[in-house]
């Protein structure tokens, strides 16, 4: 389950920022997760609760923002929505698509004290 290591990475970033910005408690964490990132949302929620136990984020709410998948069509120069990798461009039918979003995971926002 790679979600456990992802949550450990999130906690590490939070702890680093807590030292830098001098906050002591995290109330809410907003994560932007792309629909094609391979992250299982429910597993992420479970792992988050386990990983943050007895830390400055203990009891924090995890909010997930799902980022839709988009690609740039090299043939018709359009940004298009896609459902999965290797979809055809809905405008011209080309398969020359470069994914531009939907694979990422990042901390979007923290509510802290």
C-alpha cells in the first residue's frame, strides 16, 4: 500500500513547515489528488489517520480535492479532458496527447493554529 508512504511524506512536509512557519497544531489538510495518480482515496484517508496519530496533525481533517485529467493535443493544439491515458482527442481523434494534469498529488492548503 503506497498510500502509507505518501501520508508519511505529507506528514514530513507538514512538520518541516511547522518549524519554518512556527505553528503547533494542524486542524485541516487539503490534498489535491489527480484522478490518474494511482492513489486510492479511501486508503489515503485510512493511512492519514494512522500516520498522524500523536503528531501535530493528530485529529486533523483530511479533505481531498480530485483533480480532473487533462491533456494537450499535439495535433489540433487543444486542451482536452480525458478519462484515462491513451484516450483519443475528442476534437480531432489524434492519439498524440500529452497529459498536463490529473497525475499529481500536492498539499493545497493547511488550516493551522
